[in-house]
C-alpha cells in the first residue's frame, strides 16, 4: 500500500525526469535553431536604426500596445518594405500584438504563434 508521501516522492521523481527530457530537447533544438540561424543569415537585409525608424517606432508605440523593441522591429520592416516598393513582402511574427500592429500599418502580416 502506498502512502501519500510515497506518491509525492514518485510524482516528484517523474516530474524531474520529464524536466530533464524537456531540457535535453531544448538543448538539441537550440543547436538546430543556431544552425538555421547561421544559414539564414546570408539572406538577411540589415536596416539601420535611423531617426526615421525611431520616429515611426514612437508612433507605433503610441497607437498600438507594443514594446519598444517590437515597435522598432516593425518600423524597420515597414521602412524596408516601403523603400523596396515590395508590396508582397510579408511580416511574420509569433507576437499577436506585433502582427496586429503590422496589419494595421498596411503590411501583409502572418501570426505564427501557438
């Protein structure tokens, strides 16, 4: 017969094992992410954070519920799209607020969060 203490100990051991498995998966996935990150870098375009970008980010912060870095990211993407005259350029984010703000700014936006 199991006591409550035995059950707590077994549950605790099980939880620690699951935590180790999750941590291992994150580490392995982290290596995959880093590899993809390094590969994708060849396709990046860098947008300098200029006064124009900051002014656009300030406007986004006052009109949308965005964090500062998210607003700078969105302002940079919008400026990049405008300067390239690339209407097909899609803004992709796992942040719903950022995706909503991008759509409101006239960008084609895709939310990829869960």
